[in-house]
C-alpha cells in the first residue's frame, strides 16, 4: 500500500505534467491555423513545452512545504536544476529547427527597426536562458559570488520567461484566439506571482518573527555555532535533520538567504535553535563575526531528511560539515530517552578537525551510541579506521541483516555517491536510506 507521502508525491507529479502539457494541448483547440510540415510543428511543440517547464521553475523554488514534503527540499532543488537544463535544450532546439526549416523567418531586414518584435523577444529569451544556465553550472569558475549569482539568476529567469511568452504572442500563429493568448498571459502572471510570494509576501511574515543571536560558540573544524532565540514570538518546531534559510545582516527582503541544517535538539521547548556552520571561504567565513544580540531571520523548517520510520537501529553516515543534521538527530534521541542503538560513521580529515568530538563522547552516557571515526589523514599511531567509508567498513561495524537498519547520509557529493553504492552492494533497499545533498547550486 502506498504511503501518504508517496501518494502526495504522485499527485504533485501529475499536477506538474498537467501544467507542462495542458498549454500545448490547449493550442490544438479552437481555431486552428493551416497545417505545416512535421519539423516546424515539432519545433513549435517542444518550444511550448520548454517554456512551460521554465515557468514552473518559479513554483518549484517557492518553498511550499506541502509540495516539498514528499521528497525534501534538496531533491526539489536538484530536480529544478536538471529540468531547467532540459527546458533550455528544448527551447534552443526549437530555435535551431525553425531556423533550418523556415530560414525566411530569421532573415534580418535592412533596418533594425523593421525586425519583428516577436523575433526580438525570442533572441532575448534564448540569450537569458543560456546565460542563466552557464552562470549556474560554472559559477565558481566564473568567480561569481553566491549573492551576485542569486540576484542575476532571478533577473535572467524573469527575462527568459516574459520574453518567451511575448515571443509567442508576437508570432500569434497558434494564439489567434483571444482565450489562448489569455491562457499564456495568465500563466505568466501566475509564475511571476509565485516569485512575488517568495520575495515579498513571505518576507512580510518573516519580518514580524525575527530571531536574536544569544550565543556564538566556536567549534572544532573551523565551525561556528549560532544559538538563536525567537524574539517576541514562540518560534517554530522542527524535526531532527531539517534545515532553514538564514538571513544575516539585512531584512528578510534581502535577495539571498543561505540554507543551513539545524544542529540543536528538536525537543527544545523555548523555540531556541542552533545552526553550526563551517567556514568554507565564502559567506560562511563571516559567521564568526556575528555578535551576540544580532537580529536574524529564519525561514523554516524544510526537508524530509529526518528520523521517524520504524527501524531496529539508526546508522548515521557523515562527512565533514554533514555532521550538523546528525547532531540534531543524536541530541534529539538523547533528549527523548530513545534506547535504540545509534551508530555514527564519521569521516574527517584529521583528529583535531572533528567537530563535536568531545560532545559525542559525552552523549554515549545518555544513549546507546557508537562512534566510528574515519580519518583521511590520521595521526601517527592511529589504530582506528582510515581512508574512506566503504562496504567493507559497514560489514566490520554493523550487525546483519543490513536491510533492517535505517541509514542517513550527509556529506560531500563524491562521498555520498560512494556510500550509496556501498549500500547497494549490501542489498539495502532504497526505502531504508536517506540522503541530503546540501549544495543547492
């Protein structure tokens, strides 16, 4: 029998397909223009589909919890990235096929002012799309800061969609009926409205629910923990392993918020939350400068990376800063008095950089916790695990049958790929392990 989340997921997939395909199907109703050759009609169809996919990206990134809950926010954002690339391929293919089959449509007139405005919008939409994808895929190589990239990403997305719809209305081959033009214009208003919800409506609510930093705690591994208390409101409850979007040094209307996992126990009753943030050389390098008393804003909680499914034991696999959501789980289980075994496989660079090292040892007195440190650069005389987490390491430290345990994996992408492969070797079903890839761009 399908779970509630699986049914919700299937329903949202159906809604997504409806919004992508319905506008293309609608153009075949009502007044139809004269039929053209196959490749021209095919190019139009993929152009409509690509534009529909582009517009729906505003919905995917609007952070509606009832949409993201079945999969988790990280899955939605990675899907957004992949489907955006597909949409760009469809739109560019549309232009290439049309230029090959109907070159007269792309012949430039003698004067700039004689260029059809539908063509102008087509070029503007394609240029914005290509620039958007290039900036997203090669942001680091291009030296773009996260903040600059985020702002340009929003502007380019709006230009691409609005110009794309204007191009369609400008040619009007399949939009001769007023209701068809109204449909696409209405969809465009809906898509821009979703953006307005994220950038205007939601920040208005957040503005009335600020937080105060009450403690800034230095941790091992060049990590800083911000302890935040709700200011004038009860705060929110979260599940261990979830995350929120943090806005520092500005109002919630600021373009860029940053996603960080909660590291505190979900059992805190006063609304207090903690985020433990490692210095990765970008925005995070300034976290240690945050003063106590600083007003901040939190948008959350989000994510489906959380405990709660039936299992005989929890196996937590963390690499580097991926320990943050695991600490929330461990602290929560300790506060709840949960006596089920917990095994933490924790990959780190060296002994001195292990974040929460002392607290993990102390927590062994409060729950059945086993910590296995795996060091890539162990000190002299180290007798523990070294190198990387592999299937053989699982066999050395986990009791069989392996499929009875519930697994949580968080860390750098290559590490997570290797661990998911190792779990496949151990015949652990997909339903028994959960991954969170904390890079959204």
